[in-house]
């Protein structure tokens, strides 16, 4: 169970790096500035989870959930082989890992 926190942090960090990468890949696209901001928020959240603070786990749940919800509202269901689907998969696994770590600490 000790490996769930680094796994969650790594997944959120990877998602943030991919968001930033997509910004630099096509900065002329509409919404690309939002992609950069979201990517930086994810990177900061991933780094905070590595610190071991409890509030970082709550951020590790809230930030991806907000991002996935806004993505579903704006873009709908993603194609199976797309960055959007990858972001949702990474976010879902990270949220589950953070939730398990928080639940185990309460016992």
C-alpha cells in the first residue's frame, strides 16, 4: 500500500506534463492556454502529493475530478485512442489511489 501515493503522484504528474506538452505542440489551437494552466496545476498537485501531506491527497482527488468533469461537459465522451481518454484514465486511477490512501489512514 505504500506504493499507491507515489503511483498517484506520478500519474497526475504525467498527466500534467502531457498537458504542457500538448500546449507547446500546438499553441495556436483554441483553448491551448487553458491546457497550459491545467497542466501546471496538475504538475504542482503531483509534486505536492510526493511531499506526504494529507491535504495533497484531497487535491489529488479534487483536481482530476474537476478536470474530468469539465472535459466531459465541454468535449463529451472521448474516442478510445485519444489524449482525452488517456487523461481520463490517468485521472481515474490517480483518484482511486488517493482515495485508498486516505481511507487506509483513517482506520
